[in-house]
């Protein structure tokens, strides 16, 4: 009897340090991969493939974290798209408030960079605030907003981003701009240009079809699109204030 109890105590002691290290999320937040691991993720602010050209503060892991209701709704969108041999690809989800402050500091440092010009070909950094492309307070920090695109699972999506390549800006034809492993929506992600406006008349019929496919699937599950960004969607009634916890890797 003593041997059995001793083994149980030893096992508990062995497991407790591991459990203590598991990432803990505030109430209501979940890792999207725990709800639907089939949804692709390319969390751009966790690396250098973004308009800042580096990882943003608080993105300690390339994980999509959202409110439970949002994750459940995204899984339903994914189920519909799967029937068409398509998949969602998450580009940004919950954004720590410190990351928004990092963007503000970057926009006010007075330095124009090659990375920035690829994403904002006609604008200076300071223009991004007054035109609504960057905000000091982001709905992403509530866990109720997401940036995403669509992947055609039957296409060749193997092209990878090369940080040393001299890509054309985000409004150029898809073959010339940085690869995103997704369908051609008419512009790259995070493109601060009128062409990225969801209803832009400057895109082709095929590009418009893809935007409409995404909007239709998302709106059916309660998401609203932001008119200036074809990739940005939010869910009403879910936000409960901004959060600032860092994004860490999921436990599995």
C-alpha cells in the first residue's frame, strides 16, 4: 500500500513543474489550433514579413489566439470552405496592446523603410493614422477581430517569402509581389491603398470573386468586414476591453 501511494506522489511531483509551465490564457480566450487545427496560420507580426520588418512586441509565438466565440465561428467557416477544397489562413488574431504601441512608435520615428514602402507605396508613415490604416487602439486587442485570407488547397502554395528578395509593392500583380500562399485577392495583406478597399473597382472579376467568397462565408457566421481592408473581420458582442498579455506557444 505504501509503495502505491509513494508512486502516486512521485508522479504528481514529476508532473507539477510541467503543468506550471503551460501557457495560461485569460478567461474566454483560446488557441485556435485547439478548436480547429485544420485552419492554416501565418501570424505575420510574429516574424519579419510585415510592414514594420520585424517581430512586434508581445508576439512571442506565431499563434492565433481569439475569444472562444470567435474560434467556434471560424471553425464553422472552415467547415463550409472545406467542401469547396478551400481553407482559411489566419494572418493576425488577438494583438497585445503593447504591439499597437510598438506600431505607434514605429510610425512616429521619422524613418521610411523598404518594408514600409512595399505595404504603403503612396503614403508616408504618419498618414497611416489619419487614414485609418493603423490605430493606437486596435479591436484585435479584444480578441474579437481577425485578419485572414483564403487558400486554394488544390493549387501550388509552396512559394515562400524571401526576406532578401526585391518584391514589388502590394498593389502589383501577384506574381511580382511577395508570395502569401493564398488566392489572389488583388493586393497583398496589410496593403495601405485604395485597391485594398473591399469594394475597390480596380481589381479583376476573379479577384472580386475571391473577396466575395470570403465575405459571404464570414458574414454567415456573424463577422463584419472593415471596408478599407478586405482581410479584416470582427464579431460584434464579443469584445470586453483590450488585453495586453503576450502571445506564447500553445501547449500542444
